[in-house]
């Protein structure tokens, strides 16, 4: 994300990440917004605060609508908060797709290969005002992201394979 982090931007994160040493300090430095996903009232308050920042200070916000990354080869259903925010703030959604990290990290199989890389691609903005409800906006966004994900993941896997081959020669 650091390679194409826009100016005047922050990130919305699940509250549990606030307790990871090192990461929490970096998150605080970028004015991260922590959301308590298990407390609806607090989550709504965080979204209201984010909406205010977007409107008053023209803040851009990274939001991961999938929540926790799926370990399979698809996305989990998207949570609706980001889409509510986009429609309420009357701003577009710029989907950013990250390739799979399976070539170098697989939690189920206890696999971690140092130096692994992912590929990220920003898609064209989606005008949130063209959708009557957040469900259809979320579905369209997810479909557009899923259309790109296999290509990015295959490219990242091939790059990892080539890098691994060149190290073993």
C-alpha cells in the first residue's frame, strides 16, 4: 500500500490490530480509524467519524470490505460499511485488488517464504451515486475485483516461482 498511498489518506482497521506492537504505532502515525466490528454502536460511531473527516477534510480512506482475507481462491462476502460511507459522502469507490499471498504465505500449512511480494492494481473508480442501494454497489465492486484477482494472483505466483528458481541455480 505504501507504494501508492494517496495524499491526505488514512486507513480503517479492525480494532484488534490496535494491540499488535509496532504495527499499532505505524497505524497511529497515519491516523488510522479503528472499528470494533463486534460492537455495532461503536462501529457506527467510527463510520460517522470517518464520514465527517471525508466531508470536512477531503480525507481518502483505505477500507478492506472483505475484513479478514479469505484463505481460499476467492473473496469473502463484503461488509457494507465502506459502501454506506461512499454513498453518504457522495464519493466514488476506487477498488484496489491485491493478488493472493499464497505463493509465500499459507497459514493453514505453516508456510512463510521471506521476500514474497504481491501485486496490487487500482481499478477505475465506481460512481457510488449510480446505485440505488449499498448491496448492489458492493456486489458490482466485488465482481469487478474478482475479475482481476486471478490474473494478478497468477502473475504474482509466476514471479515468485521465477525468483525461487533463480536463487536455486
